[in-house]
């Protein structure tokens, strides 16, 4: 299935890197809730010390950001 969302709704804001907000909003709007990246701003969202990440994960409990190796580890374990 292919889902095209040319202009995903702005569900969250990400003040420290507004360009990354597009990826966050696209993942949430498409119900993917998983971003695989090496971008440290996005990866920091998974830390409990990151206020923006805590809020996003509270509002969208399935939201996750993984590094490519962590994603492959989950695939191998059958856990994505």
C-alpha cells in the first residue's frame, strides 16, 4: 500500500529543529509512528530528559525513533 500525504497536518511542533517537525508529523499522520534515522535531534526524542520527546511520546504512545542498526535488530528479533 502506498500512502501519499503531500502536506501532513501540523500535529506537533519541534522548535529546536522545525525542519524535523515535518518528519515527525508525517510519521504520526501516516500512522507509521516509527522514524529510522541517524539524526541526533530526532533520536534525542527518545530520552526521558528531552521535554519535546516526553510530550510527543505522551500524546502519541507508539511513536519511536530508532537508529538503522537498532531497527535491523528489531526486525531480526521480530519486534517492530
